[in-house]
C-alpha cells in the first residue's frame, strides 16, 4: 500500500470508529491532544523485505521501509510511541548468525519505546537473551514472568509510565505460558503467572495509584483460541477494567482494524495485532479532551 493510500484510509477509519460518524475535522476540533501509538509484533528477525518472487508477501516488509514510515509519522505527530509485542527473534539467518544483536540494534535505531518478551525470544536460552540485552536501548516489560531466580533478575520491569505532552501513558507487558512451547532448559527458573490476574493488578496500579490517562498492555499471549480456557487477548479484554488498548502477538493474526471488546465495566477495549514478519505497522490514534480523558479512538493499519 502506498503511503498516500494509507493516510486516506487512516482518516476514514478515524472518522468511522473514533468519532461515531462525525467528520474527522469535527472530532479534531473538539479535542486538544492527539497521541499516536505505533506497534509491531512477531517480526521474527525479518530485516529485509520479502523478495519479489515470494508467493504471498512479495516486496513487503523490511526494517528500512518501517523506519521511513515511523519517521514520517513522528514528524506529523511528535506525540508518538512505538512498541513491540514480542517474538523479535528467530526466523531468518540474521538471528542464526548474530543471535539477536542486529534486531535489538535496529530497534534501538528506530527508537522503540518498549517491548515485551515472546516465547521465541528464549530460543538461544535465557543466557542468550541476556547476552543481547546491552544492544537494546529500550525497556522490556513483562509483569507475569518472574525472573527473580534467573540471570535476568532486575533487567525486566512489569510496567513503565511514559509522559507525553503532560499525559501519563501506563504500559505493562504479558507473556504466554512457556511450558510446552519452550524447552525448560532454555527458560530455566523463569516462573509463569496467570496473565489475567496479573493484568488486573497492573491496571489497578496504573489507573488508581499512578493516575494514568491511558493504560496499554503489550501482550504475547495470542489473539483468541477455540479452547476458551487458554488465556487470550480477547479473554483478557473482557476481564479487565482499566486497560484501554491491548497490543497483541503470538498468533500472527492479521486484523484490518482493532477488535472492539466490552470489558468488565462495559467499557470499550481495543484489541489489535498486525500479523507477523514486519509486514504491517499498527497505528492507533487517541484524542484527549480538556480533562485529559480519551475522547476518540481513531484506528488504522499502516502497511
């Protein structure tokens, strides 16, 4: 998709979802602040674009293209945050050769604000992940992985608060159950805690104690499963109270626009995931009224 087409689609989506049918300008005039959230998930070490001969993703993706688009969007709105929802590693020879160093260096160059940890980020073991941490000039957030008995103790935080144009944006991370997906020799004494319970505690802290204007979850637990007993983003959205946006990963789910879910307080939560391999860049715009509460949620996908 060309950038001009992307921008036109962005405005149309913002009008439809964010403003309840009003024109984009009408919505914009009624608000004072705009926050843009950009995000990726399951990039899996895809540094280069897919070749022109690829049967499905011909000429799509690539870090250079993403960097250009991110820079343009930041120029249009300096109040922009960039996140990743995990599985940064594994998928191309770049990971096999560099072990994750290149991925973290490039993400740092793109100035990612935070990321969470996916199951494939343990593919070189927890010691391999530790070895690459100095190359990541951004924090890793994970609230339901207890690393206290591992070499990663003290290097991962459950949440982080970003101050953007006097708005407090609280972001916490969640990871999938590693047992059955990752050999225990790789994640060692990492302890998995149920994400729903942890999420409710994190959002309470961010909303009530920290007084955040917006609460975001970086999730690598998966969009949805046939077995409803398996934790998922859709299930998470229904059980939370104060989380406004769930940025998902793991299931490689391509969504044309975020799914709207009613939470435990019957308020709307946005659940988004942008596929895999860096093909898509997610973009969600939040507008804040004079009381600094989210007034409209403009939604779009950038390719």
